């Protein structure tokens, strides 16, 4: 693997995204794709939300540079097919563009949830048809692989749609989603280098560069939001590069790498689903119980909240890499770090409180709720009103 090539691609993606972001702002203003201040948002002034245009543009410029490097600089082609997993890369790119289109239209016209989900499923289906599949995992109990057969297609579609949406759900503060995606993509890049997956390494480092470049305008105070066109595209792309890195891996624990690299969005989504199910609300209903909301309620500023979540992501990501590179008892300290840090944050931020409060307060029995819990609930409701989330998720 040529480190110079990786450095070039990272820099190109970074610079191209920075250069294209002002154009994305102008396009958002022209199309009225603007986040206006409201009770559900933290911004106190209108902010354009088509940052995904600049992010996708940065990635496309990187792909063009790869072709130029292959033609004139003797670069190795990243478009390779590994044994048991031939991939049609042009078809895969069509899937990414389709996902971007779904997010773009939603940013401009606000699609209904079912139509939006249907578009995401179509995009993931296109990628699955390209040959990139979660078709097997290494058998942890013996030699060989556990093959999924026909189930590989629905599993892959679910995996990619889930990745797209967990990033979309975490996009609630300036720079939060872009920073987490940058860390996650960098982690997948390191793992791809270790496992000699050249395609995953090239695309993940380009993804990291685009995310870092976008932070130039997106870190607090943001002058542009990535919108669904950015969040869905980034999450979808992360899912794709993680599949490239772990597919047919000889390590069963390699599945932990993408999960831990995106650990906070995964955890946040899981708690959101539990909260809404326990409260008898639709899963896609808006609320203010997300991790970043809890940090804001604890008194942290937007910047500190984002930095805390970046740090937490980095700890999980590095632990995932070390777990794959160690064996036996050597993995225990890293597992302890993951569990310890996560449990501390869950308890410190009282992430389970909305679930437990609902459990202790059956509908129709207000007298059952202890005074101290009722007081805490009222206090949280008051704080939520004072610090509403931008996306209301």
C-alpha cells in the first residue's frame, strides 16, 4: 500500500470538499433548502442544509484522481475483486448516487418517511446487486466460513440501510456527524490496511478527508448543515467501505470494527428505539432523549458536547482495532475499556431514565410515580424546552 497515494487522496478530498461547500450553500439558498429557527432546532438563524452536495463532490473528485493516478502515475487499481466476492464498482456507485438523491430530494421537498425508507432500500438493493454482500462470516467454532446463502441479500440491505440511518439520527449538533464519520472512516482505513483490502483503504481515506474538509464550515458555529443528502450518503458510504473491509475476513471479531467505529450512533439509535417503543410512540417520532441532548442538559456547550462524543468514538474505535489484533486474554483489557466507558456514560447521562420512568409510571396511574422521579421528570422536561435539538430526533 502506497502511503503517498493515501495522503494525496485524503488531501484532495479535503480540499475539494472545502472548495465545493460555498457552492453547496448557494444551491441550498436558491432551492430554499434552509433550516429555519424553530422550537425543534438549536440554530437561531437560517442555515443552508445541502452540505451533502459538497461531500459527494469531494468523493467524486477523489475517484477522478484515482483514475488519473492509474493512467499517468502508475497507481494500483483499487477496483479489484477478491475470491468469492466479485464486485461491479460502477453499479455500486449508482447505488451511492441513488442514496444521495433520496437525501437531496428530502432536503428540498421533505419526503414522507415511508417513501424515504423505500428509496434507501432501493439504493441498498442496487449495491447488493453489485456483488458487495455480507455473504458469510468466519466460523468462530471451527474452520471455514458460515455461508448465508440467499439471506445474504436481505442481510446486506438491512446492514446498509441501518448504517445510513444511524448517522442520520446522530446528526443533531454542529460537526457531530461529520467528526464521528471521520473517525469511523479512519478506523476502517487502518483495519483495511491490516487486512490488505486496498479498495476499502482507498475509499475510506477519501471519505475521512471529505468529512474533515466539511468540518471547516460545519463545526460550531456552523454556516452549513450536511442535511439528509450528507448524513444518508456518509452513513451509506461507511456501510459500504466497512463491508469491503470485513467481507470474507478470517477474523470473526472483525465484525466488531465497523460496529465499534460507529458505536455511539448505534447505541444512540438502540436507546431511541427502546424509548419510543416503551412510550408507545412510532420509532421515527421526534424526541429529545438522544445522547447529545443529555450532554447539553448536563450543562456542556455544543462544542464540548461534540468533543466528548468524538473522544468516546475514538476510544471505542481504537479498542475495536486492538481487539482484532490481539488474542485470548489480551482482549480482556480492551473489552473492559469499552464496557467501562460506555456504562459510565450511560449511567452518568441517565440514558435509561426515560425508559425506566415509563416503566415505573403505568398509564392511568399517576399516583404510582414516586415524588422524586416525578420531580426529575419535570426538571428534564423543563430543560428539554430550554435546549431543543436541531433535528428533534
